[in-house]
């Protein structure tokens, strides 16, 4: 298969040098010094890969990518930007660019990217199509938002994806998009073609979790009739997301540190080491520092995880994203459940803006979904949006750490009052359930039961 490459860059000297270097390495190289010329050559020569500078004399590199994408056999595109043009890089990735490189870069770097790009191009078509779909679904474009925090986060995710750290910790309240961010990281980096596997550490008992992660050999425990690989093995080359890492037992935490440090492990009952190349992303809505203090989380694992960690911002702190997210979910459910909602009334938008979204983006999504299922016609019916806007018959004020409660006795139930207090206490404790439960002098299970009744838990 010919390895035809197109270079589009107006820096003539740089481009010729790179072209020479690449053709010495066995590539068939074409060069263009303007965007339009590049598109012309691509049409004629059908290159496998096009490396495009962002700044061109006639049209922008992003427009070149757009035009190339429309060709019958579009090349893989790689964007070159000057240092600091992270926004343009984000846009390029949104357009489906394979990667971006900041100038200046060593030739070897572009060669590695090229090789990776070509390897991925050579994958079987079905796989390529499937992955492209996943990549589009979970590319950087999946992270919706115009707020500065989200834009920064998108830039950070792309940077991290390029750096490919071995461990990443994502914190944040429930429903803020931790799972989504993990997928974006995976699908924007070199691991995109490899598996992305998830494990919820809170959902299953410890020994089952252990055998799911590590796999086992026949006879290693009574039920183990056959050998089975675990997800550390199955995800080799790719990424695993350990959700609710704060609930992992101390024993398993110790084993996890070993896997990440030594890049090898043994199946349960196994005799030989299995080498793996994994990226481990851990997510939690707990404050792991507290867990370390309480002896529930290993300090060494915490430090290792904390090297590269970021927090997903909660929705009430970036309300400017609500309209965009709302429209996104309306579009999504129009398609998904066959609806034709075209209008979100101002009244609904105002309510969305006023509400404080304890369940974050997930709550917004399910609020939109529920209202859409129930609405007829083309308008999202405000009747089906039920949000507690703090305007009820119970109001709570806090001063000096004390809550002042005002109740309209004609118009409030004990349940209203209870819910208001629970919500307020959760807010005061940053939605940390353990602390809120402590403040309310109830156990966490009991609190969670009530939260569930209030629709605050998924
Ligand atoms: N910025 C965003 N743009 C688009 N969709 C988003 C965004 N953030 C979250 N979502 C969507 O909201 C839902 C909840 O996100 P996700 O499951 O990633 O949250 P989470 O933080 O992992 O929650 P939990 O702590 O409960 O596991 C998903 O459907 C996700 O796709
Ligand atoms: Mg999650």
C-alpha cells in the first residue's frame, strides 16, 4: 500500500526539509504552500495522511480539514499549530483530525504520529468504521459547554490525552460527566483503537471485583472450573475506568498500586506474570483526602492518583452551559425516542437557570427526557418540568452555621421540611454524603435512602 503523504504549509524551507526527511523514510510526499493548492493536490493524489498547518496564506488549516473531509476518500489529518494555539487544536480534533502537533517539533515526533495514523488507517474497515463512530461519539466534541471552565477542561483533556499518563484521578459531584471525561481522554489519545473498559468498584463484592479485575486460573477457588482473563488483561493497550474508587477495599488498593507501578500482575492462582500496558483512570465523588485520614484509602495510592487529577465542575457553577446542554439533549431525544420538540419555552429556560441542579448534567438530561416523553407536539411542556426552586412553603436560611427555618404551616408537609433540610445540609457539606449524614446525626445508608426518594441518587 503506498504511503502517500501531503504536507500543507507555507513555510517553504521547513516544509521542504520535512518532505525530504519523510521521503528518505520511504513515504511518497507531496507538498503544497497554500490551502487551496493542498485541497487540489489531495483531490488528485488521494493521500493517506495530510499534515496541515493552521495558519496558511489563503484559507485556514481548519477549512482545509473541512474540505478534505468531504472528499470521497478523505485522508487522515494532522494539524500543526504554533505553540499555545490550543483552541484551534481543539477545533481540529472536533473536525475529526487524528492528532495535532505544536511547533516546533522534532521530526521523529511527527514520524511516530504518522506511523500511528497509518497503522490505524490500515485496520480492517469495519473496525475503523466502528472506532470512528466511537471516537465521534466520545471525541472532545462530546463535552458540551461554552463556559470558561469547560473550555479549559477540553484543552486540558486534549493535552493529557497526548501525554498519555498512566494514572488519572477525576473527582466531582455525581452526574458532572466524570465518565464522559474518561472516555474523551481515551478516545482522544493513542489508545483510542484499543479497549476502554469500566468497572464500578462499589457495585460488587470485593472478591468478585478482584477476580473480575485480575482474572483467575482454573482451580484457584471452588467455583473456578475454567481459567478466565480479567479486565486488566482484556484492556491491554487501552484504558480502564475504575468508577467509585473510594469504595475499593484496602487490600485491592494495594494490589492496584502494584499493577500500575510494575505494569504486570498475576491472575488469581496464577504462576506467571502478565505484562500489561494500561492507563488507569479512577473516578470518585468522595473526598479521598478524608478517606485517607479515616484510614479507608491508602495514602500511597492517593498520592499516585493525585499527580494528575482534575475536578469536573458542577452545573450550578457554569449555568451559561445550560441552554446549550438543554438543546443538545432535546436533539438527542428527538432522535432517540422519535419526538419533534422544536421549542423550549422561555419559562422553562428560566426555571432551568434558577434551579441549582444537585444531580448536575445527568439530572438535566433526565429532566429533559421525562418532559419530552410526556410532551405532545413541538413544544416542551412546562407542566412536565418539576423542579424544586426553593420558592416553596418552607424556607431555610443559614447564619453562623445555624439554620433558620420558616414554615408555612398551612401549606407544607413534614416531608417538605425534611427534604429541605436534607438538601441544605448536603449543599453545606459539598454533597459529601458521609459528612452530611454526620451533621444530620443519621447514618449514611439512611441518608442515601432519603436522597433516593428525593430523586437525588441515580
Ligand atoms: N459536558 C457535557 N456535555 C454533554 N453531556 C454531558 C456532559 N457532562 C455530562 N454529560 C452527560 O451527563 C450524563 C452523566 O455523566 P457521567 O455519567 O459521565 O457523570 P459522572 O460524573 O460519571 O456521574 P457519577 O458520579 O454518578 O458516576 C451522561 O449522559 C453524560 O453523557
Ligand atoms: Mg460515572
